[in-house]
């Protein structure tokens, strides 16, 4: 049941899924103690009182807990999906039913619905944007420019979005400051590596139920997300091959013990392929032409552009849905290639996304970055900024505390030594 009221209050799949979503939110919250600590402070201080936040993010149980924290801090929040296949319909229902929150997200929504939902969250005339891929910011700057004067700033969750935003800022097109949450140490070191690594493997296995051990597993790129995928695939017994265009990252992959080669060479021997680069056509027509029968293609980059599906369709005589999240492309020569999750983020299209424990830090960054923007936006230019180091350190300290881990502190003597240039050998 899709419900769309005349005042565009919400558009979700089924409000009757709310109770199931509430239980899943509570289960995720058990692994998100840093957000709980932030919520406690926000509830007292009300930093977002009277402020409106438009969010385009993956509608998952972890995202729902971030929304809970923002609402506790006094914010009026509207949420839509940042990917047509990433919504968990029961979570969308829980936010509407239990938090009276405007949510516009349906798993499997069309591109037209996706754009309607982006517009719907912008209808609240936001002071802050929270984006995962930059589609919301792009729409603001192209179709909803009348809302720009009201926007204080924004945050961006993912590598792809930060790449787009930096390009936009370099061209002088960005109309307000944006904090690159993705680039926080407590985000990309953990979320991108451990979260993407585990959830991507989870998505591929759920889509295919294939044994990874002994297979040639080709990872496109060696950024933080790809490092995590390569690490977890090796842990499952796969023979991991890395492809890269950056010589430093390629060298790092070699030093980490992986085989490195061009994608065209890897395409001839790979059983499973997964790209996570943020770029277009990492797996392309000339790769499909040499792949072995039965090769599996997946993507863990934000947009469905890393696999050239248009070229693959043109090469195919038939496309068949053989499992819930797996399509079989039969080529003219009889070979069959399999695409998981329609080429979209496989960890969300075919699985549940990142584990809550890593999203605890990522979404703590979102909450604190939004608070920082309200306090400091008047000091910032129309550019992309890193998360302040103090926020990164605070989140790491809170996470360690929640995990029951203690660390050392410098003595006054050690502090003095680190701040004195004259001391050296013999002193």
C-alpha cells in the first residue's frame, strides 16, 4: 500500500510494516552507543530547534537511528532514499508511524518516483542537507534554486558524492559549504573498509549463494571500500586480484599480497567481479567479450554506472531473473554473465547494508557535522570542508569508551618533549 496525502506527508510501501521496523531499529541501536550518547546531549541542548533538515540517504535501520537523534535535538527532518533499491520498507514505515516523520522511499521505486521523492524532502525548505551521493544537492542547484538562500550548509556521506561536490566547488557552482563526512577518519577508515567489506560480501553471497573459496575474485580499485572487499574476500578463501589506475594504490595492493593486473587481463580469468571506484564503466564491453561463462558481476560503488549495463544488454539475446537479486544475461555466443542487484550497490540491493557498529561512527559524524555547520557556517566559504579533527577525535574516544577500551595519555614530560625542537640525541 502506497500512501501519499495531499500535503505530501509521506510515500512508503506499507505502513503496516511499522512494528517490524521498530524492532529492527531497536536491534541496530544496541550496536550504536555513540549515537545514544550524542542523543542524550542533544535532547538537553536542542541544537536543531526550529531548524529543518532534508536528508537523502539509504533508508536502513542505522539511518533511522540517526533520524531519531536529530529529532531528539529539535530538528524537523524529511527523509528520502539515495538509491532506488536501498530502502528497507519496514524502516520507512516505522519512522512514519512512531516518529511522525515525512518519509518518501519505496524499495524498487522508479527513477521518476525517486526524483519525486527528492523534490518532496526539499519541499520542507531545508536549512541543512544530508546527502549520500549528492543527488539532493544537485537537484537544489538545478531545479530548486529558489530554496538556496535558506540553506546554511550540507553534509555528504559517500566517496562518490564528495568527488562530485569537489568538482562542483572547483567550477564555482557550489552555493553553500558542505562537510565531507566521508573523509572523516572515523568514517572511511572503518565504515568504508570494514563496513563495505563485510556487507558487500554479504550481498554477493545472498544474491548468488556461491562459494567464494577457490574462486578468482576481481576487485575494481583499491580505495578504502575496495580494500575492505579484498580483505574479506581473501578471508573467505578467494584468490583476490586487484585492478587499479593509481600507481600508489596499485603498489599498496601488491605490498598487501594481492595480484595486480589490468582489468582486461583479469576479465579472462575472474569468476566474480566487484567494482567500487566511483567511476563509470569499470566493467565494459571489451571486458564482457572475454569473460568466462558464468562470471558474476557486482558493484559496490554508489551509482549503477560502474558496470556498463547498456552495453551488456546490447550484447545479450535474453535477460532472465534467475534469483531474487540476480539477472542472467545470455550472450549471442551462448555465454552467460550474471549481474547482482541490477548493478546497484550490492550490499544494500541484495543485503542490509553496513553493520550497525560501524555506522555508529559514520552517523555520529553526520550529527556532529550538522551541529558544527549551524554554529560555524557564517565563517565558511562555498566549498567542501573536512570534518574538524576535534570531532573525529571525540567520536573515536566515545567509541572506545563504549567498547570498554582504555588507552594511555601523555605525561607532562612527554607533552613538553613533543613541543620542544631543541631536544634530540644526547638530551
